[in-house]
C-alpha cells in the first residue's frame, strides 16, 4: 500500500503504475545485488512513470521521517515501514530510479519450501469485536486514515474523520451527538495530537484517546503525551491489533475499576 501511494504521488499529472510478481532464483554470482543471499525468492515490483529520484535522494529513502513531500503532505514513515516489514520477513527491498525516468521498487521475500500447515479458520476474539460507539479519527496521512476508517466502520463504529487537528477540533465543536473516542496521530502540522486531545478532553469530558505514532511510546511519554485516560498504539500495526486496542480503551472507560494499558506492541500487516 505504501509503495503504491508513493507511486501515485510521484505522478501528479497521471501516468502508469505496474505491479508485478515473479519467482526468482538468486545465484551465488548474482552480480547486480551481491548483498542478496542465494536462494529462491518471491519478488514483488512496483513501478511508476513519475518524476524519479536522484542518487542522493535514493540513498536516504528508507530513513525514518525523511520525505521529499512538502510540509504537511507526508510523515516520512511510509518507506521506513516498508523496510521494517520486509526485514522482519528476512527479505530485501531496493529501488531503481533516475530523474525523469520513473522509479521501480523491488521486494525480495524468501520462499518457504515446506508445505503450509493446515489450520482452521481464525476465530474472532471477543476483544477484536466491534461496537456501536462514535469515533473521531484525526490522521494527516491519507492512506492510514482510510485504512483505519474502513476497518472500524466494518466493525460497526460510526467514524468521523478529519485530515488535521484544526479540522478535528472544528468537527468536535460542531457535532451535536456524543463522541466516545478520539483516535489521533501524534505528530501533525498545526495542532498536534497531544494538543488536540487536551482541547477535546476539556470540551468533551469523558472522551477517551488513542494515540497513533511511528515514534515509540517512550518518546511520547517523555513529551507528555499519555495520561490516565489515554492509550497508545505504535505504527505499523495490524488491523486486528487496532480493533483490539480500540475495544480495550472503550471497555476501560466503562469500567472505572480497570486500569487501562497504555501500550500495544506493534505488528506489521
């Protein structure tokens, strides 16, 4: 998803997006990329006909928070998330690009030669179930916001969404009905997640908060992000972990004696 979103952004006037897969055997003398261990790989490539990248940009693309997008248009976490997911799978990811000639990303994932174990269909755990509460979702990264909205809406929640803190605050002021939980990114241009949460908890006493961030919980706590009615989920997270965490936070609010957990470990999609 992150690779496709980046490809779209690289073609503001339109273009061609090609996603391909292949079964590749890397030999010992694979000269083009000697860092890839020999073996069989499933290779996914995502190619665009956009503006491309120079060598200096290519050398930094997987750095967390590095972005070539204008302020407020990107967090610089998309490609670092891709890198983390691929590395967790013992794979490799790299790009081929030139200014004016588009970009192709290649993802090499080691093939599993053993037969897959048969398993019964996964059962939905009670803490992954949905609800009927109203969620205010504030996230400046469009792809993340869409994914969270669809996930929660499919589980029965009513989702109000805003692309930044200012819009989220205005929506909360104008919305006449109850809002049960604020789900917000921490780092956003303008009104950030911590400031937004503070304003909304003053405006709507009783609202609970779930922070989303690519930073670690320690960094959020150090900067005063978490309180007794707040919780935290680190990016990247799985959809199951998201649904589970939202349910936990809402359940903790309705059970005063329960002490809400402040963190859920991250998991890649």
